[in-house]
């Protein structure tokens, strides 16, 4: 009997900071798609975001690693943190594709906003050759973006959708921390301890 191909999803983002919404989306994608692994990839230098309010890449990677510890299906990669210059998804997927076993089914977990913007990313056609998009959104919220991606992809390789999203915003979390408000239960406890220890996102912190 032929061995089933490995199914792996890449979940990229600034994770500034990682929060419970990210973990819920990753777990739902893993359950729905029967994934063997979800690889969290914190961006080194996100191409579409400025450095203002961005925690150091090493700190964001540490938060991710601590937040996902204990889940055997989750892993973190430093591929973008270690790469100099801007972090482009097409480069990350190409690198990870070479590292994974031949025949691995690769998916790319993105939010509905990213799905709408994906056609404007570097080499969007190549991205969708390397990995099948998985759009995380409220039920029906990303129909337009999904339909647009479907028209760009080869027949039979349309994007998947994961109809789940917790309304937790990293921007709002940073604002809460800067003003001294609690983010307990919104940020995984292990990541929250990293924020406290490093003094991240405090007013005047760099």
C-alpha cells in the first residue's frame, strides 16, 4: 500500500506578538485538512510593514517557539529571521520545499486580508505553484478573495478555506501593553512571559 504524502502548512506572519487567534487558526487548519505539521514562520523584515512598533525578530521567534511548545504538530522555522533583507513568501516556500521530503503536499495559511493582497505579492503565480493557499476567515467573509485566487490557480487546485477567526488584533494587543493593560488569555502565557521579561511594546521601548 502506497504511503500517504506528508501534508504540511506554512503559517507566516510578523507574529508581533503571536496570540490565541493564530493558534486557533493553525489548529483548525490542521484538523480540517489532516495536516501532519504546521510550520510557523516569523518574518524577519516584512516587505509590507514598517519597523515602527516591530519587536526584534529574535524576540518574535522566541515567543512563537514558546507559544507552540507542547503541540507535536506545530513547529517554528527561523528561515526568514536568518535571511538578510526583506522576507518574501516565494523565497520562503522555495527554501522549505527543498527541505521537505519529495512529494510533500504544501499549504500556505493566510488571513483574508493577505488573500486579497496575494496577487500583488512577489511572484504570486510561483507561490501558488509551490503551495495551496488556505484562507482563514469568518464564514463567507473572504469569498471575493478566494474566488480571485481560484481564477489564478490551475484547475483542481483551488484555495481551501478555514472558516474560523478570533477577533484578536496584534495592533490592539501592542496598544494594550503600551498603556499597561493586561493581555492575559489573549496571548499564550509563555509568550506573555517573554513580553514581560524583555519589556516589549512598552511605551518608549525599542
